[in-house]
C-alpha cells in the first residue's frame, strides 16, 4: 500500500498538466488537448480543459498578486446632497418613498 501512496505523491495533478500543455499550445481546442494528453497516458475531459483554461485567463486578467475586487466599491457611486433633494422631490411628487421605489423598479424593468 505504501508504494501506491508514494506513486500518487510523485504524480502531478491533471490540472497542472493541462496548464503546462496550454501554456505551450494556447490556441488548442479542448478536444485536441484531450487527444494530446491521452497519448501521454493522461485521461482528462474536455470540460476539465475548458475549466482550467477559464481559470488561467481569469488569473491572467486579474494579474498575479492583485486582490480580487469586492462586491461594492466605496465612493464611486456617492450621492450628493443635490441628488438627495431631487430624490425627495420625486418621492413627494409620487406621494411616498414606497411609490417612488415602485416607479423606479418598473422603470428598471422597462429599460432592461
């Protein structure tokens, strides 16, 4: 049993092998990568190849060492006092804040 564990420890994972192949052959289609790796006795699926490629491109776009952006950015969508005054006038014109919110939700659905 120890020999099998030792072999597994020395063996590289399939994603690393796919990444290595894609770095050398970046424009290769997933089915061609599967066929090439099959000749090396590595069994992978086209889906795994596509997922590894997507993770590689996402990591390259973000850049090494850069943190991922959080869901909200602070300050880029700040609301000025004049915007609040206009929003209040809008809500007053419709009768309530809830009516203004419903109108904005409807407008959002129409413009989508």
